C-alpha cells in the first residue's frame, strides 16, 4: 500500500473504531437491597405496585433465572464487582462499618474495566465492601475506597443503613462534616454519654427486634457505636431522595460521554423508614412502602434519561443483592402486615438461605433498539458475569486474571441468545450447584432455620437434590432417588471449588 493510501485506510479505520465506540451505551446498574423474586408487580406481586419497574420490564427483557452470587450483601457485591465468587476469598462475609476494604486496589472490577474503555464511572448508594486499611479516620481522606478500584465519583453509605457511621461519604470524605465535631466509631466499646437503644429505648422511634441496640441516630438504634459528626448524620427518611439526587446529577454531569453508574439503593434494607410521601402507599407497612419508594427512585432515573435524550443510548439494568427477608431485626410490622404477599414468589427460603429465594433475584434489562421490548428470558446468569459482560459491551478485552469466575453473557443479556451459563454456584454458608434443571445442595452443619428472621436456611447434613424445572419451590428432595446424579454433581462442584470452571 502507498503511504497515502495507508494513511487513509488508517484514518478510516480510526473513524470506524470511533463510530463503534460512539455507539457504546451508557450503563446504569440499579442495584436494590434485599428485594425478593416476588416483590415487584412485574414478577407477580399484587400488594404493592411498581409502575416504574414494570415500565422498565415492559420496555425490555425480564429474566427469571438470574442469581446474586450469595444470599447476603457483602459477598454478592464483592462477586458482582470483581467477577470472582466471594466464597473463594476469606473475609467477604457481611462486614461491620469500620472494616477495611476487601477488594484490593488495582483489582479489575466492572468499574475499572469500563474506565479503561473510556467510561466515566460513578457509584451512588450502599457500599458495604469496607473502606480504608483497617483503622479508618473518618475525619480525613478515606483511602483506599471506590476510587482505587475504578470509580471516578462516589457518594456512598459506607456499610448499611443499620450500621454506623450513619453518614454519606462523597469522594472519600464524609459529606457535610464539621471539623470541630469529629467522628469516632467503634464496634466494640460504647462512647460514654452517647445514648444507646439498649439503655435508652424511650428515645427510639423504631425498636429493634434483634440486635441493633447500640448507638441511636435519628431515633433509630444501630449496630456499632459512634459519636460526633452531628452535621453529617443522615436522616433515614431522606436517604432515597439524597441518593437519587446524586444519581441524577452524575447522569447530568456526564451525559456527553459514555458513563457507567452503579446506583445501589438503600431500599429495601432495614431500617425501613421511607419518606412521608410513601408512608401508607401499601397495606404492608414500611417494608411495602419502601418498595414503593424504590420504584420511585427507578422512575426518577428513567425520567432523567428521557429528559437528556439518553434512553436509546443507555443500557439500564435492575437487580437485587440477595433475596427477601421480612423481619430483619427491627419491629417494623413487616410480619404482621405481610398479608398474602409472597416476597419470594414461588421460591423457597429467603435472604441467608441456600434455597433458591436466597440468590434468585429479579433482573430487568432495557436498551431500546437492541433489546426487544416485552421479552422474557430464562437464561441462567450470575451477577458475577457482569464485569466480563460489560467489558464486552464496551469493546474491551479482559486483562489476564480479571473476572476469574465470570462469563461474558452479553448475547443472553441482550436477548440474542436464550442460553447463557451451563452451571452456576449459589452461596449461603454452604454451596449449591445449579446445572441445567438440577440443583445440588452441599451437606453442611449449619442450622436448618434462622429463628430470628423466620427463614428456612436449607442446610442439611446430607446432600439435597432438586429438579428446578419441575419443582421450583424445592419441595421434593430427590437425592435418595438419583444417587449417581448426586455423585456427579458433587464431583463437579468440587472441581469448581478447586478452581477450574
Ligand atoms: C444481620 C443483621 C441484619 C442485616 C444483615 C446484613 C442483626 C440482628 N441482623 O446480621 O439486620 O444488617 O446482617 O444485611 O443484626 S445485608 O443485606 O447487608 O447483607
Ligand atoms: Ca442485602
């Protein structure tokens, strides 16, 4: 080729590459907390209406066989961000609010992979992956944090709504902190003079049913002790508004270039204290009203995308970090007012459980022009697949060692393929393997039930085998009937556990 032709070809190639890059969608991942498979009206709920989530479902693809990696928050989030099953890594169980960050800086995450492809990345909402190196000074810069694993912008609840410190951390500094009123946090020792739920129940507007009886913030006692930071303390009733406002301003500020927003709502985790606007929206008390509030948050994001004419250029995903729980430690009438609502829909178990309700969660995906509206998929997908899938969507390749347990499920996510994974591991204390229609639960010594939350955990000293195609509710254990299948699936689970997928 002559030099001029060579240059022209090169330029054309560059233009094509740029055009291809220009078509890459923004990604908004809305990640709810403790929302069960039966909690949304598009998944069959009738006691609560979720019109915005239903609109999202109707404009895109609704999945029926998608799993959080684990039946609690921290491990699910760890797996979803890194693409590595959390059960492979020690220290990834539910964390206290003063824990060190469990994703080492530099680990490839869904955020860093997209950042490497030119996306501006942000996280707004619940973090619960630890911050700092183990001895956080909440009054200075908190590092490492989201920035060190690929987020350009962060506005986070450090752990959970029920754990101290009850403050937002924006770009790794406590937001609205008055330096004259520094924050101290301890998970072992109360601060003299600071009221606790245990000793001052008369100060509470919501009482614990289990634990949650330490420092009182905004009339609610929490897990852990804190003092100081008065101007920075959140007001539970305003959390959804505060987070949604930050999510919308991130979209507004970054609308000109590809962006990735991980919007991790506080709803519907305890303490469930929705804004007055949502109180009484359902007959189910705070748990139902928190679902209505969550739906509002989703609606605000969809409206903002419409307003900025970004709807057709944005892949919106909605999912949850683990299954549902009714009483999770506060007396909020969730059990009394549940009525006929089935938070797990047809599934057995719930949050904390190795039965399917622990990890099988809603997933909605919308990208007009790319995902057919009003479609359904029963492809088997793990949230652990998101990093590899997002990287593929952005046109990137995975660095060696990145996302070791993730699969690129882009064709299934866009509805172009009906199938995704062949198998997947569920985690809730013990492990379970789903392979096609079958599910094997590994034997364990864990309790069968959690009496405090009234959950069937699903543990048994014997292996259990279920046929999910015929028995989605895991009512009939077929292990005794099919010992060969139990043996084969046990061997496969061992192989995966040993590290080869
Ligand atoms: C439990 C808490 C529960 C919730 C959960 C973590 C008690 C009695 N229960 O230990 O309220 O915080 O941890 O939830 O303290 S998660 O969704 O963040 O995993
Ligand atoms: Ca959760």
